[in-house]
């Protein structure tokens, strides 16, 4: 029971998705239509992307890049700004959760060495916000983007035009907040140079490029699956064990749940009525309580306005701590620090994130 409680606490969204799927099975018993519930393309592309990023991270490419960038900083303010920008741009390609898993521990190490707990909290919160903003900007930035991009058959240009205004305003706001950091002198801690294996770097980079090509529909989705398995066989079979299967299972659970409730006529009619013309606010509000990934999967079944729903769930990633799973990840990493001040962190996080939620919703309402 203790192990079960720990697992539920560690994977609450997965557990909820599976419980919801199981509950709806009593209403709509399993049949041949279940096969069509799951979006195969999204699951394959997510799997391959996670494998590619795990591989690149394992050989130290992100650490090397970070060291080069940090060598250019000299003050706490500049350090915080650089880390924030790193999270923003890296999240565009490697997803917001991977960006935070990579750079928040490094931030804890650096700020621990200069003994500045107040600046640490603000920096981690800004890194989290920047990662969520950066991930909004590309189809591969987060799971809900990949799902909606494929679900509605969006083009790269449509996606960029939709997300660019709020992304630019959000980044400007976050970078403005880095001015609250002090100008105290600091430097990054010394670390050993490690040799990056060229073969693995080439294979993992190739896999990542294959994933990008599949996302933009230049090659079929099964190409990703073959490339991911081949990369693991060539370089490190353990790579397949580093994929976040809990996230994939979460998608499957919500696919089944949403597929079933869509077949209940009264429920389908209800959601269709309340969503029409309200995709932006509905996506943002629902994300506050169940997070933006399941909100996207759930609401997409009941509306044809993919761009407004995309904006709603991505903007909805700001606000509560659970609105974006990436935000929860950075909090979990921070609270394990021996000098963590979780109360202060939660207060700073809430003020900044609800302000960003209001700002981005206001910007989108103004531009229509």
C-alpha cells in the first residue's frame, strides 16, 4: 500500500486518466471502435522524441552547451537572464519538461555555491515560465502541441502565426522580471570537461532530425519508430528504458476516456454547446484543474477550432502549479534541495504565473 500511495503521488495524472478510462468502459464496453481512439502518430512521435532527447542528454551535450553559455555571465542578474533564455529556446526543441529536468538542477548547484536562496527561487520560477513559453512556440515543444498539430492538420506557418504574439509578449514580461535579480558578482562552479562521443552524437542528432521531419509530415510516422529502435541498438539499448512511458500511458488513458464520452450523445452535445466560441477560455480554465495535456485531449473531441483551443491550453499552462506538468516537475526538483523554502516558492510562483495567465489572455482577447 505504501508503494501504491507513492506511485499515485508521483503519477497523479496517469492514475486519473486510467481511472476515467476504466469508468467509461462500463458505459461503453470495449468494441472494435476502441482501435480508432488512440492517435498512433502522436504516440510514435512522442516516443521517438523522448528517446532522442534522452540520448543527447546522456552524452553531455546539454551540459557542454550550458557551460559555454555560463562562462559569459558575471552577475546574478545576468546569470538568471541567461538561464531563463536557455530554458526558453531549449524548450522549443526538447520540450519544457526536459528543459527543466536538465537546467533546474544546474541552477540549484550554481546558486547553492553563491548562497543566494531568494534569487534561486525567482530564477527557478522564471526558468519554469520561460520553458512553458518556449514550448508554446513549436509543435514539438510540448505533448499537447504535438497532439493538436496532428489532430487539426495545422501547418507550420499557421502554428507560428497563432502562437507568436503571446509568446513574444510573455518572453518580454519574463525577461523584464529578471531585472528584479541583484547585480551581485558571481561565477559558475568549475566542472570537468567531458569528451562527447562522436558516433552517439551523430546518431542521436540524426534521430532528432527524423522526428522533426515526421512532425512536419515529410516522412511517415513509422520512420520515427524504426529510427528510435535503430538508434538504441546502435548506441545504447538502455535508451529505450529512458522513455517516459507514464506520459504515453496517460495519453492512451485520456484517448479512451474521451473516445467513450464522445459516443455518449448527451455528453457530446453538452460539450459541443459550451465550447463553441469559448475554446480559448475553456481550455485555459480546464487546464488549471487537470493540467493542459489532458485538457487538450479532452476538449479537442468537441470543437473544430484548433487554433483557439491550442492557445487556450498553452496559455492555460500558467496559473496553478498543476496547470502544466513541467511546472510541477521544477517544483519537485526544487523542494528536494536541502535549503528549499517551499512556502516562499509557492507564493512567488503563484504571483508570477497568475499575472502571466492574465497578461496572455488579455493580449489574445485584444488581438482577437
